[in-house]
C-alpha cells in the first residue's frame, strides 16, 4: 500500500490512484476505520478524513458504501466480530474452562483497551453503536457465566461472579489500564480466585507452581 500511496502523490497520480481505488477493498476501509477509531475517536470516521489519511480520493469510499451510516454500521459489526466472537472462537481451543478463563483474563487485562473506550463513547450518541455495545456486553457475560458453570460453579453464583469479573474489566478499560508482568499475574490470579472460588492459599500455591515451571 505504501508504494501506491507514494505514487498517488507524484506526477502519475491519476494512473496510480485509479489502481489504488481498485485495490482498496471494503474490508480495507473497515479495518482502517477501526484502527482510526482506536486512536482518534469517532470524529475521524468520516469519508473525507479517512480518505485524506489514506492519501486517496473519496471515490473509493463511495464505490463500496452508499453513505456514511452504512459504513458506520459495517464498522460496528466488525468491532463486534473482532473483539468478541473471534476471541470466543479462539478461547474454545483450550481444553478446560479454567484454561479458557485464564486466557481470557490475560487477554482482557494485558491488552490496550483504547478501541473499547472509544466505541463506548460513540455508543453515547449513536443508536447502532449503543445496541451493539449492549449486545456485546450480554454475549461476553453469558460466555463467562458458561465457563464458570463448566468449572463447577453453581449457576446462580456464576451469574454474579461473571458480572463482577466483567465490571472489573470495564473499570480497567475505562481507566486505560494495561497490565504486564507481575502486576498482571497478580490481578489475573485474584480474579480467577473470585470467579472460581479458589481459596487464597490454593491460589498462592498455583502461582508458585507456575513460576517454578518457568
């Protein structure tokens, strides 16, 4: 893409930019929009702003999308897929509920949550985004509940504990906290103890065992 963008700014602009328009797919626009949303917020999700950042004309945008609302709907759906459904599908490769919960907590608290924050800000003023956020929240909580039940937690307890774990994630996301190293280890261990009802001494023993295996 860099080669095409560079030549779009040179003397053969017309030729290069036509080819770039043909090569820039709808998915490329949507992927770029999500990255832009994570760093610049929803105000940057306009055809002219995105086209300017890409170094191309708006013609490519309107070739793929009839209007901005349609494009925004595609971006919101892609956010739902990449930040929830794809992650759940990946977690299903782990052998046990305990392993899935451990992997989920590490991913949730060890990654940058800028996109999550900006999507929730967008949901305050956009009905489609608000619906998607609500549906994603319910989907994520239900998946956590299912993991806890599979790990042997009573369904009524699983509902409450899933809510606590999810609130912890949202709090960390909104505080822009990205954990690493021993701090991440400690937080994940405590949250697993809350979710699975592991006694404090057992949780400490588990942590020590993991360190020894390393």
